[in-house]
């Protein structure tokens, strides 16, 4: 066995410091690589953010171990890694996916470190022994941390599966995924009638809270909305994890929803809570469709800035259906609006006037009345907007309307800080 070079620890410390100076970039690269390789880990924005936080904290911790020669016996799994394991357990994502993420992420991490070691131009003996030390310490770290996250995952999974709520969630997932089943046996097990009109909701809290307290808050707002809408039986309330719940409101034969009542409940209630709603649907297909729509609305709401309190799918359907990639829609909005896509007060005024102008059938008089402005002011604003987008508002108005709607809903998430 080759004796370790006395400078190997110092060389590894230099590698760690240099890689650590790019920690956000390294963490993001590893996270994206893991997501590309493991489809089970691709979820909503919240779960992806948690995965990214786990990756970044693990990378930072391991680099700290490299840089300061910390004994692995003193190392504990980062808090974000443990919480991510809990969340995967709650969502029924296989433990094998989590373990594989550590293996794949470790390999990608070593690529960054080896590339940095090559840039140091150390002599061959030093490079070999530094590499050996890097592999020994990093594999030891991964072994220690994965043992801890596996234990957390299994404990959380056991607790989650023991609850009646989890059993109900499993049945709901089966209904959403399976087309051939017996309604007569499923309805009693759910305690919910599927042969009626449904309104699907997704309710969530933006920050982690005590699990019981968080779910209780979501349950409370669900009951308030159901009461306001005149539901005669109990909603189907299915926690997705400690922060997100899927909900179906039983509407019976009713198909009209007074959306102002839902908004009113939210405005008077918990200010930290967010809800997205699908459209009313009937029977099993409606049960599935309204849920899918609520999920699409939530995906959109999650990237909006600021995040809206309430989103109804029908009001954002075109944006929700096209916004599968926020970077792509941002680039498209910039191409349509040009300098009008700047996040400042002047551009915001011009966008608002242009949108009302298009909504009113390009009527200066109606736009002036809607905004309580003089007609000349409206004409001036439309002219300025046209100068910025490079063509008349009426020209290519379909793209312009959609781009303006997207900005109205997603806000700063789609705008640039300056015209340059």
C-alpha cells in the first residue's frame, strides 16, 4: 500500500476551498443532474427546492470536512437532508430513489473536485495520494449520512403508513391512476361519493410548520370553504405531506361556484395559506380533471412573484397550460413585450392600460372610463407602449394579450430589472 503524501491533506483543503467558492453553482449542477437521472424525484416546486437544499448542504458539509480535516465520527447529516428524507417518505417515493440520489450526486461531486485537483498541477505522487484521501473521506461521509437518512425515512414512512389518512391517500392515488375499479366498494372506503359534481383544490403553506398544526390549519380552511359553498357532506381531505393537501369539495348537483365566497374566506382567514382550484367536474372523470387543473394552477402559483393567495384555473388556463418551463415563458414574454417587460412603475402602468385597451375591444373611451383617466392620457400611454413593443397594439394582439396576462399573474418572475 502506497504511503500517503504528507501534503495530501493540505492539497485536499485547497481543492475544497476552491470548489466551495462556487458552492451555489456546484449544488445546482448536482441537483439538476440527479433530477435528470431519477424521474421519481421530479415533483412540484416545493419538493424540488427541498432536494436542492439537501444537495447544497451535503456538499457544503463534505467540503468543510475536506478543508478542516474533521473526523467523520463527528459529522451528522444536514438538517435539510433529514427533512427531505421525511418528505419523500410521506409522499411514498421509494427509498431506492433516495439512496440512488446519493450515489449519483456523489459521483457528480467528485467530478468537480477532480477537475479542481487537476487544475492545481500537483506532482503525480501528491495528486494520487490526494485523490485517494478524497475518495476515502467522501465515501465514508456518504456511508455515514445515508445510514442516517435511511433511518429517518423508514421511521417517518412507518408512522405515515399507520395513519388512516395515509390509507385514504393511497386509495385516492389509485383512483387518480386507475380507470377500472368498483365504485360501490371504493366510495364507502373513502367516505366520499364520486357520482356527483366535484371541485378540486390544492391547499398549502409556504413554510414548514408543526405537522399537526399545519394540517389542522388546512383542514379548518377547507371546512370553512365547504360551509360557505353549501356542501351538504364532508369534503375529501387528503394530506400530500406536512404542508400540502389535496381536497375535493362535494357539490352534489350544483355546478356553479361563487368564487367571491372562496376569496372572501381566504381574505378573512390565515394570511399564510394558499389555495388553487380546478373547474367543477362530474363523476370519476370530473374528479380527476378538476384535480389535474388545481395542480396545474398550483405549479403556476408556485413561480409567481408574489405568490397569490387564491388561483382559479379557468382564469389562468392558457398560462398554466403553456408554462411548463418558466425560463421558456420568460424568454417568450421578453420577445413579445420587449422593453415593456421591465419591472418598474412606468412599464407597469403602460402594461395595465394596454391590457384594458385590448379587453375593451381597443376602445380609448372605454379604457379611459375603466381607469378613470382622460382619453388623451390613454392615447398617450398606448402610443408609448407601441413604441416599446415596436408595432401597433392591435397587431399580433393574441400574443400580446397572452404575454400581458402572464405578467399580470406571474409578476416579477417574468420581468427583467432593466431594458438592457
